[in-house]
C-alpha cells in the first residue's frame, strides 16, 4: 500500500470544511470475516483486510478476526497510518447478568486494546440464544429478560470494567445489540439510568437501534453526551419486516439474509443522525459497519465510506449557513 496514495485519498474524503471535523472514521472488519458466523467469513488474512481498510480511505479499525496482536499490531497499523479505534468485548450472558469469569475475559480484551495502542473498549452482551429468537420484536411479552439482579450485576460489572479501562488510559462504552439482553429503547434507557456517566459511555449502533425498535435520531438526542462512540450501519427494510413477523427463525438467519446493508441503501436517516451529532459537537469515532454483504466485502466498505463522506459534506457548516 503506497502511503502517499492512501494519505491523498483520506484528504479527499475528509476535508477540513466537512461536518464533525473532530470525529474520526473507522471500519469494522466484520464484513470481511464475520466473528459470530463462520460460514460468512471470506477467508481474508488480517494483513489483507488492513490493506483494504487503508486503501478505502479509513482512518482506523476495530480489532478484527485474524489481526496480529501486541507490537505486531502496533507496527501493522503504523505503516498504514491507521489507528486502533476499538476492541470489542462480549459479556457471556445469563438472565442474572454476566456469567462467572466475565471479568477475566474483559481484562484479556483490555490487554489487547492497550498493547495495540487502541482507544475504546466496546462492551456488549454476547448474543444470548433465548434473545436471538426474539430479535427485532423484543418488546413482546414472552421475550426473555434480565432479572433485577441481572441488571444490578451488569451495572457493577460495567463499572468495574470501565474503571480498569480508565486506569489503563482507555475509555469503555456499552453497545446495545439486537438479540441480546440490552436491545430495546426501554432497556437502553434503563442502562443509561443505571450507569455512571463519568465511568461508562454508550456506543450507539444505529442499525441495532433500528432493529430493536428505536429511532436513532431520537435516541441520540435523548442520550446526548452519554454517546461516546458510534457504529454506523444501515438496515434492509424487507428483511427487518420478515424478522419482526417471525418468518426468519432468529437474528442469525436475518444476518445471513443481509439484514444489515450498505450505508445509504436502507432505513437509516443518516443525515438526521449526523445533524444531531453535530448539535452535540460529537468528537468520537464514526465506525462504518456491515455484518455481511452479497457482493465483495471491499465494495460494501467502499460504498459506506463514500456515502458517509458525501453526507458529511452535505452537512458542512458553510453549506448549512
């Protein structure tokens, strides 16, 4: 990868006059190698994915499947002028909160973040099989839910993980996720009420917000400065309708049917999301994500990057004035 060419592309895609000038734009590499569903993995190596992320004009990445770790990751990012935006940590779930041993898994993920020179520990419940079946319609009365003890244990665990992250010089943000115990607007609101904003931020994934029955624009406005990290993904309306109608068997089936689609081609009001982030003077990462694609993953990642570039240009302060 020629660093001169990649730097020139980044300058063209991210001009100083664009909206959200202090936010940075990263890629989530799950579109190349799905972490949860082995049949959706494309077989690309970590180096190949990092080369593509660089070539497409991104500034950073989530730690991906097959990436190097530690000093090797540091060097792989340095030569490509990339940053490690985040490492994802999945909490092993039970209805009564994090399963035993969860904190040691969190420490392992935090070590990967720290040794890779990363920034955000993105925390979410792992997809829990009872909730997988009700993803997209989790407001129904028969949906399995966290107990009150589960909420208490989740809060305590998240606070402990966030303290560990802060002590190591990093930030932690909780990611509500479809098919888990924190999915719906009510569950997100309870999480926000239960947790200390000085310790833990919230990573709003606008695609999962839509699947969970929320309005991302309203959610950002409601949560305000609690949002310290953002995942940008779009949702196919037809697949979502089938998921909500109970026609798909669950969240995994919907992912295989490409529930999440290229940015700009689904239900997401991207301009509305960016407008509210502008009001908040958001300065965190904007992570472009798509869990699976019908075509080559790099094409989907390129579409997402360029759709976001155009939207940020449309919302530029000079044009708004």
